[in-house]
């Protein structure tokens, strides 16, 4: 009986966490502009499909985007965008 109650409690707590996260994402407007903090920069990129992405990188890191897989990230100061 105790194992059953623990399993139910665990299932409820796990199912409640993603629902809250989805609600927070839904409230944030998609067209909001990002703000960079100290020693950061905002990277902007428009894919050939017209989709725009914004992300934040450190000032010393390059902004990297790959059109083939619609992927963006911050690069390395040593290897660049690899």
C-alpha cells in the first residue's frame, strides 16, 4: 500500500511539472526581444525559410547558425562554429 501511494505521488508530481513549464512558455510572446547582460550579446539570424531566431552568447563567442538543420548556438572561441 505504501509503495502504491509513493508511486501515485511521484506520478502526480512529475506530470504537474511539465504542465507548469508549458504555461510559462505560452505566456511569453514569441516576438519579444532578448536583452544581453554584462559581457553578452544578442545574436539575430533569419533562415532562408523566413524564420527569425534570437539567442544570447558571450561577447567573445561567435554566433553560429546552420541553415540545413535550422539550428543556432554559440560557438567556441577556439574552434569557431564547429
